[in-house]
C-alpha cells in the first residue's frame, strides 16, 4: 500500500523531512511543497538527506513553489522530478494514501 | 460490498509529532484519536519527534492557567486502541526512556514504524 508523503517545511526548520525519510519504505513517494522544496536544491542540508534515500523512493517537487522561491530546475538534485498542480493531483490518485509531514 | 458502511473497520494510524503546549496540533490529534476509537475503528497512535513530550510524566499546566489536556492520555486504555507506539530514534534524540513516559507504550525502530504505516488503511499526521 504505497504512501505519498508530503513535506512542507525546509530541512533547517524542523524534523519533518528527516522523520519522513526515516519512515518511508521502497515504493513510496515524497512530494516536497511550500518550504519543503528548498530540500530539492543540490548542496543544502535537505539534499544531503535526500541523497541517502533509497532509489526506490521517488522524490517530487512542486513547480509553483520552486518558481516562487527562485529555484531553477538546474539547481535541483538529479533525482527530483518536478510536478505541477495537475501532477500533484495525479500523484494523490496513483498512491494508495497520503501522509502530511509538517 | 455487502457490508454495511457503518460496520467497516479500517486501520487508522495517527502520527503525532509536535510538543503539547506550543501549538494546538497535539490536542487536536488526541481529540481525533479518541473520536476514531469511539467509532470502533482500529486506531494506532504513533509518537515521533517532539510529539513524545506529550506523554512525558509530571506535566502541570496550573501556572499557565490552561487545561492540561495531556491528562486525557490516561484515559486511552478505556478506548482500546490497537497500538500505542513511540519511535526509538525520537526517544534517544531527546534522552527519554520508557520510565519518563506517563502511559504504557511499545518502542519501535523507525523501520518497523515504516512497515506499520504501510500496513494501515488511513494515515493522519498531526
């Protein structure tokens, strides 16, 4: 029963991302949104955590939140997939359940 | 499905991660947990991160002038929750031991909690 985890805090602002990643199994997805998208930038604290995550866990970042924060696609970790709002809706249907980490 | 909708029992796992008195998250989580249990769902409660402080012994909010909602945790046995779990990594990061906690809990590693989440029908984070 695959889980889509959503994280809306930056890795520096709390434990949401770290705790989410500890609790995610292969086949899960992690969608970064709001301040959560800062973790998708290569070189930061969040990216360090994301680099250690099993390749069987998909990492997504919400396009509108990246754009609002001036984070260009070229700045992202290679494994991060950008999704728009429609893609967000599709993900919530593709996974069996959603758990928000805030 | 020939089962009546009111009799469907789902496994609902609550993940509560915020300290008790700094925000309303912990109190709201407890209210929904009790509601879920009252409707005879299979309810599991997981304490992670600062959520562990919700069940720390010795909390007294008299000087704050607010109701100590944490005392309601003592009523949990009456609600017959399926499991009450704390994450070992969160315990260690806070220097907490089982003896510091006001209620009886299972201590599980993050990996086991991950399986528990996977195995649930509904997840609610607080």
